[in-house]
C-alpha cells in the first residue's frame, strides 16, 4: 500500500516553497521549524484562482538526487509498484497525482525533478521556460537552473495550472522581460506541418522497451500530420558535465550555512554536497561558458524544427533498495539513465514537458519528452495533448477514486 506518510509529510510539493500556515522543511530534519507567514507567488496565484490547497507532500531531501529517498520521512513509493521508486525529487507530488489524491501538484525542477517523477509515475510534468514562472518564495537551492511547474493527471490540467502560475512577478526579476503567456492552439487536434526533431544517437540511448514505445508514438504523430526531421546535437556530454557542475556548486553554496546539520542527512546527500564543495569558482565559470555554447547549439537546432522529441527517461521505475529508508541511496549509473534526456532543459532553460505514452512488460509507465523554443510552451503542450489522445492510460495498483 502507498502509506499516508508518503504523501502528507511537510516537505516539497505542493510546495517546495513557502505556503502559509505550514513550515517548509525542504525534506530535511532541520529546516522550516516555523510556519510560513506568507505564500510564495505560485501559491498566491493558485489561491487567487480558487484552488483548494490540501497539503504538502514528501520529496527527496533538499532535492539533490532524482529519486524519492528521504531518511527523515521515509522513501516515497511508486503507485504502479510500491516496491519501486517514483523518481524525484518531486516524488510525493508525482505519487499524489498518479494515485488520484489530487489532480495537480507543484514540483521544482533543477535537474529533472518535475519531469523524472512524472515520467516514472505515468503523469504529465511541465517545466516552462526559465523565468516564465516566479521563483519568489521557493528555496533558492540551485537558482540558475531551477524551475517551478505543474505535475498533472493530464495535459489539460497541466496547461490550466501553467496559465495560472506563469507571468511576470515584481518579486522575481528573472520574470519581468518575458513575452505574454499564451495557450494559442495548445489543444488543436492535429500536428499538421509540425517538424519534430529527432537526434537518433540520443533518442535510441534507452532501454529497448522504451525506445520501441517512443518510435510507436512517433509513428502515430506522423499519422497526425507531423514530419520527422533528423537533427544532430553536438557536445551533449559536455553539457551534462556543465549542468552537474552548476547544480552541485549552487546547492553546496546554498547549504553551506547548515553544515553543522550534515550528520542528520542521508549518506547520498552528504556525498553530493561534498562533491559540490570540491568544485572551484573556475569550475563554475567554465560550466557557464559551456552553457553559453549550449544555448547557441539549441537555438540553431530549434530554428529548423518546432520541437525536439526524446524519451522521458532511459529506464522505467527501479526497485527501492533494501536499506533505502535508513541511509538513502544514489546509484550514479541509474541517476545518469534517469537524467539522460533531462539536463539540457535546465542548463539552457528551454521549456520541456514529459507525458506518458505506454507501459513496459511489468506494467511500469513509459514517457516521452518534448523540448521547445523559448516561451513556446503552447507548442509542446500541443504535442503532448495529441500524444495523449493516442494513448490509453492504465490505473495504478494504488489508486484512490475520491469522487466515486
């Protein structure tokens, strides 16, 4: 069973951010001891739109790994198989949506933390363009790569939530120069004229079942009028390293004032923070040089296509280690597979959406990802919406029908 403790602990989403009258612990044993006295911008906008905010959910501790481990509150479990990981770091958000407890939740994505758990739990995860959604009130763990966004049961709910939380906010300077938020044609029921970019060397770098499911969905998209365009994206491995150096440096700096609490954190979290502390200012600057180059590379590619398609993850949900609740866990090989298609969206700041397209032989969700041009969230929403129309979802083993 998916225990209530997995979904009610006072940590991340709904919110990785201040949310009155609850404390915000960021999944730790030492942060957020006092209730918040104001809402983050995202929470305030949801309240103003009439959303019923029912609580907070569990997360990976400080969101530093792409799994659901948490030594303080216990690991979150995947509704499709409670012996398996839901992905992270917005693990409780994805599990809550997937299991039917809520139609939408908010996650934070500095390295796939919206899209990875959405992929592994068979729901939709949207990371908008960097600067589209205000970060005011969110934990500033990795400020240059982090995004807040919705995890939702379906694409329509993701689009609705995005339209509410997006837009300029005087409290977040990064949001002030964005173009108007638009959902134009997001739910138009065809893909006529769409050019879908596929870099096969990257696209094929996943498990056989995932690759086969993705090509099957690609065939269906072509039947809807889309055209596949072969593309090349150079220096992806260099981008991966630059993203890792950026996020680890920023998270280590953010957590430096709390170093005295390090023994309260899981071993995998401690290791990641130590690695971040070993990086130098020169390392960080070199990573930003690579980021500038990556922006140019992706802008050139996206000048030729409407979006880039990849699998959502290279693996489906993996088993939770036997002693995971005691020490946490981090498997570099598994983490790399989970993040294989994720990091460019964070390093470059491009809008990206993960959406379910099938299941493996164990009944675990398989997803695809669409990466779009800056500020064109409506385009990738349209791709996901049409894919959703060609896909029949299955109910997870752990599911609550709250309206029945």
